[in-house]
């Protein structure tokens, strides 16, 4: 980030309690396999993704990878007066439909100027969290999603499966658990993880997604993580669901 047109990040959250906790002391991440859900939604819904952390012959394990997803906002998303465009709101709220009905959700925003400072804090806090709970992990990351055409996605999938075989000697559904993410000092797993966690089909590109996350060597017994961060209110702003239509550059 850092370009003059880059204004910040927006994230819808499940409820007011979680939104308000951003202003208190808890950074929220959710099990990535949650986003594979295929419940009935609208035709244009982009939330459910059957390819999330999945390839032809392997899959990330439930409760082993936790993410927090954001939509990147730039100057093209706002009109000349600095107010968010109606078309952008409509696109953002595609994922707020459930069984064809709009279910408004609160959201948080992070100004571009705060992103790097927050990232530094989160890297340290999540490292401390894993140490305190005696967990082994890949470390925290914050990266944009790469979007590929179907042909390029399938070709990359084939290449990645070859790397999995090269790295571990076999391909199966439990393979990633056995890869010892925390011990990969030579970066052999980076292309595998980047495809698994940071690559999507082009049809999801309207999400303009940035993603933070952490992968663990072994699945945890929880589907959500709330990582203590004492001064989140210095970096993150919570908004009521009704504020989305009048969001301006000034109140990001």
C-alpha cells in the first residue's frame, strides 16, 4: 500500500459484539474452511468459495488456518465529494445476503496510513500469542489475493501439486499437516502456501481482497481466534451497519 489512491481497508464482521471488540482489545480471525460453505445464497454471492484452501488431491485441515479478510478501497470507489459510490456499496453487500435476503452487518475500516503500523503490531502480538499457547505456526502474514483465469489457476494447481509431492513424497488430504510449517526455514512451502491461501479464481476479483492470517502445524480445537491487542482503537474504526451508504473518505 502507500500509493496516493490507496485509501484503506473495509471488513464486514458478523455482529456488533465483534465490531466493538475491535475498539477494545481483540483482533478476530476465523477458520478458513468456514468460507467453503455452500449454503444457498444469491446468484452473485462471492462469499462461499469451494476452492478455499483446496486442490485436486489435498486440502488444508479444519481449524489449522485462520484468516481475516478485507476489501481494499481506492479513490475510484468514491465520488468527487468523497462519498462512497452506490455501486460500490451494492458490490460490497453481495456477501451480506443469506437465502436471498439482505442481512446488514457492522463493519470496520482501517486507513491506509494505519495499515503498516497495525501490521507491525499484529506480527508481534500473534507471535506472542503462539508462544504463550505453545503453538507452532507459519507466522503472521498480510497480503493481497492474486486472481487468475481458470486456465492459469488449473495450471498453477498442477504445478503446486508437483511441489507438494517433491516436498513430502506423497499427496493426500492430511498432507499439509505433516509439512511442519514452522520448520520450513528454506522457504520450500512458500509457493504452496501462497496458492492455498492467497490465490483465487478471477470470478472473485470484485472482492479486491487483502487477507491476513496464520497457519498452524496442528489443528486447534477452536474455529475462531481472538488475539489480544491492547490499542486496536489507534488503528481501527468500527461502524454501524447503517453507515455503509454514507461512508466517506474522511470517516474511514
